[in-house]
C-alpha cells in the first residue's frame, strides 16, 4: 500500500504509555503519541498520523527521521534557541546582585550601576538593560540615601 510508513519502534506499548504520561511539553507528547499510534497500529500512513495529531505531514516525517537516526533520546531532545546574548554577563550580574543585597554597599542610581559595569567589566549596558536586570531579573531595588 502506498504511503505506509515502515518504521521499527523499539519501545513497547507500556513503555510508550508511561512516556506519554511523563511528557512536560505538548511537542514531546505529540512525538511520543506518534510512535504510540504507529506501534498499536491505529495509523499506518504518515498522512493519517499528521491528520490525527493536527500537524503537517512534513513535521511527522522529520520526527520519524530523527527517531530512526538518534532514537528516542534524540527525538525528545529540546533544542536551545540562539537568541540575543544578555547585555550584562552572568558573572557581572552575580556580583551586582551581591552588592545590591549588601546593606553596607549599594547604588543610589541606575546610572551609577552603568558606570560600575563599565569600570569593572567593560560592559556598556543601556539604562533600560540595567533597570530591567535590577528590577525584574534580580528583583532588587536601589538603596535610598546611601553614602559612600
């Protein structure tokens, strides 16, 4: 029959059921569900599986190719997106957090933090980046009336 998928699924039906219950993402659940539906014989073609799962058939083919090549571990591997690097490095952010939490040290303004980052780490961070880091990532505030 044309379109029948020829794939050998190494995991047993109970193993796949257990894996289904432990998936934390929709994507992971769909990938395991695809293997499960093929294993129990509910679907036989990639097209049927794509319609059942509500994804494009090319997506299903990519999943199956990945499973054949890398196995279950490769199929479920979560890719990290590139994205923009943070304006303030992790090392500088850790030191900044220690200084903000130390009652004897601290900063009176975000401009002061910008100057400190430039002097200590050669980081030229914008006011907006400094503010967002302090307020939203570190969940900290500046020290009022601090004298150095």
